[in-house]
C-alpha cells in the first residue's frame, strides 16, 4: 500500500487520518490505516491543523459550539480586558484565566468592570492555512467517496494531474497559493429537518460533495457549520466556480435541504458572546 500524498510504502502505518479534524467534531469521516502514512499524518497535524486552529475564527467557533479537542479538553477563547485573557465556559458560566496579575487583581477588586468577548463569524479569506487544509481534505474526500478500493487508491495516487495539488499540500510546492471560494450559506447553529433522514431536527457540522462543471472542471465543496468552502481539483484558480455560481443563480451544490429552521434556544452562556460583559463584585 502507498500513501496518497508522499507515495511511500505505508503498509506498517498505524494512523487513522481524519479528513476534517477531530477537533472540529469529526468522528465519521476518516480514512483507514495506510491511506495516509504516519509521517504525512503527523505533518498535517503540525503544519496544517495546528495553525488552522490558531486562527481566531476556528478557535471562536469551537468555543461557541462546545467542541472539545482530541484530548477531551474544552476550547478556550480570547477575551479582551485591558489585555488578552483566556476564557472558558462550563455549566456555571464563563470563567476567566488572566495570566497578567494586574488584570486578575483588577477583576477581583472591581476596578476592571467589563470584558469584550469577540464574535469571530468567518475566517479571513485568502488564508494559506485554510487553502492547504481544503486541498488536503479534497484529496482525502475523493478516497472516502470512492471507498478504499485498491484500484481507486492506485488511480488517485498515481494520477499525474493530481500531483500539483498533492505536492502543494504536502511539500509547499508551487503554486504559492491555491485559491478557494468562501461564503456563508446558512447560519451557524441552524437545524434541518428531513423526514427521509430522521424524525427529529438535526444540526450539520460538516458535509462535502464533488461535482463537474459544464467546463469540465472538478470541484470539491465542503460546508463547515454553515460556511461553504470550494476548491478546484483541476486548477489553482477558482474563477470557474464563480462562473458556475452565476449560471446557477448562486445556489451551491449542497443547498438542497428540504427544510431548515433556526435553532430556537441558544445556550445562556453563548448569548453573551459578541457582547460586552460586565463583572460585579459581590458584597461581603
Ligand atoms: Zn505519506
């Protein structure tokens, strides 16, 4: 067996590759051992996923949605109180970890009265970490979609037309930036109802699909918590998808849900996010 990225023999590898990181709530979309070798799996964890999670949006979205990291620890976000502090939440509410003793003292003695907890609603566009993550997920999702059948694995691993995107992800080879398209297609926390799927409403953390445009270009579309990301597997440019969207009245390939509703009960703590939070000092 060969790794689909570096093409080295991966028979003895033990890593199970998560197409979407576990730390974004993915337990379902994984690839069996050896499809991605241990070295590449480790490279992606350190060089792609770690920087991705340090982006304010991804940190913030994990915090808002109570998504734990791989080790089961809750995500902390950053709040602003005369400096940056870490903010966590649990059933009792928010808790603040202030490394600066002056800030900590100010909160306790009541001289600091407010904190800003930003709401980062979207990642910056044209981010190299998002680009590399999407290209990695695109190649892996191809395998996931066709199933780990040896014939298909060989086809995808040896396909010269996929070498540019493969080497961009794994070795940082040219092009210097693989373009992607990003837009919100539904709100974070929206729930769906489809009687063919379930008798109850459900939230979609992520979903993906592939399609060929009329121009013969292969696109990968990944939706994570309402944000649609698209890359082309045929070209480092994304202009083909923009043309396709115009022809299709801006309706993306994954916007086919029968019914949609907005979540009606935001958690109490979450309703504080994006607002100015006041502290009070209890009277003793
Ligand atoms: Zn490899």
